C-alpha cells in the first residue's frame, strides 16, 4: 500500500509511504513481492512522486533502490 506522506505539512504530493510488503509464505520466493514493488515504484514515478519512504528490512528493500535514512543524515531521535 502506498499512501501520501506530508512531511512538516509540505511535500504532500511528492513523497509516498510504502507499507512493508508481505506475501503469504507458500507464495514467497516466486517474484510476487518483487513484482508488487516494481509496479508500485513505476506507478509512483509516472504520477510524479519524487520519493518513497519505507520502514522495513533494508537488506530486502535496498535491491529496489531504497537507501537507509542515515545515508541522508536522518537519525531516530533518542527518547
């Protein structure tokens, strides 16, 4: 699922939030998740979105071009 993600009440039409992709166990490793992600990224790009944020396993998502927030100097705030 892709949702608009307004950051600081800005960029509402530029950034999307990707909910972590989930595929039922018996269908995993068959390209289902890969297809879903590639289509979502393609459609978002065609609609003019400039970025996408996901919270998930970086080892999986990096193969689709996602990078960690720390590469941009963004870190979680300490509680």
